[in-house]
């Protein structure tokens, strides 16, 4: 799910820039940019989940590219489409060392932003296809170790909304915000190959309902030639409402009764802290750099992105 979260973050970078561009203060007057906006962004992250509830953790690295375009529908509304590709490498730790997954994600999103008088609302609908290549290392005392392989697919559907109220505080704009996101991920059943310990694993489904409450701040601090320099920062507390674990039902390919392997409960609280820098030209081109840290129980993720946008 982390790859989809990063793809949605690229859209948020874009919609935030639309609001800043709509007025000199960053507080929308109800108008948005008039023309077609096109953007592209590279992103990446590294994450580490420690052992929780006697379930081993993992290290995960994600890298991807996202592209999008949006246009004005009526004065306060813009809508757009984006596509993102991400590759995630997961290496299990603890007693699962040697196991892992390589995941290719293809993510399409329909998004929109409404800029009202002193407030805004953003929304996105997302569909993702994930292709997994999994490796499971099995080491049993007194027997030869085995490396088992499997390939399978997953599908993810999600929706996200965010609303905020930009407030002028001196030369800065402080925006209290609230968000709500829903995602459901369905993973297909699959069979392993490569040894007598190979499993036939049943399909699974995971749902996430996550709220966000926090604030962001931005300010234009300098103009160098035709370029305006605007740093920004964000701090958001996320609460996960569905914390049930993703249990897995399996049976040996060679035969026998099925059994269930319990997963770890999802962490309830997440804290996101981010900083960024927008460099905008008078010729309607903007470069945005962004860094985020995501913190939860025995979990930390660092992500960064670089986006280039231009308006026609």
C-alpha cells in the first residue's frame, strides 16, 4: 500500500501548488490557474518495520515515476488524471531473513481540487495493479534449506479526500487540514515452487481506513531573478481505524490440512513530518522538492520526491 500512498502524495504536491499559484498569498480567492497543467515527478522511499507481536519485520525500498495533467472545469474546480509506476523491494528480517518480494505497481488516479473562498477540498480515486515475485527461504534443522518462489497479482482500490483552511500569518500561510482515506487491497491465491515445503496460499483482502489531522505552512521568502523561493512544511497525525491483522491460510502443495499463519496487527497511530521547497518562475514552471518521515510503532519511513510542473 505504500506505493499507492506515495503516488497520491505526488498529486497532493500538485494541488498544493495550484492553490499557491492562484493568489499572491496562497489563500484562494475562488479562482485557479486557467490553462492546462502538466507535471512529472520522481519519488523514492526507504522503510523499516521492526518485529511486532512476535511477527518478524522487514526492510522496504520503493522507487517510482508519476505523470499527470489537469485542467479547469469551472473557475473554482480543476480535474486531472495521473499514472504512476513504482518498484518495491521487500527484504524480510529476523527469523524470515532470506525471504522477500519484488513488487511492480501500476497506479492510475482521477483527482480534483476545489478552491473556495478561504477553504479548499481535494479528492482522488485510485486503482492499482500490483505484480509480486516472492521468495521464501526455509531452513529446518537436519534438512537441506529450500528457496521457494511464487508469482501472483493484487488489485487495490482507494479514495482520499482532504480539506483545509489557509490562514495568513504575517508573510506565511498556515493551513489547518483534515483528511480521510480508504483503501482495499485484494491479493490472489498462489502456489510456490522449488521444494517439498512449497505452499498453496489462499487469496487475502486487506482494508485500511485512515484519518489525518494536522497543518501545513508555506511562505515566499525570496525572489532571485525570475524565480520565487517558497519553503514549506507539514505535520499530520494519522489514525488507522482498521487494525486487524492480515492472516494467511495455506496448505502444503504435497497435501495435508490447511493452516492459518497470523500476521501482525496494524499500528494504530502514524505521524508524518515533511519539509519542502518550491522554486517557481514567472513563465509558469515550478520545481518542487519534498522530504517526508513517517513514524509508527517500531516503523520508520523516509521518502523524497522531485516534481517539475508547467502550465499552458
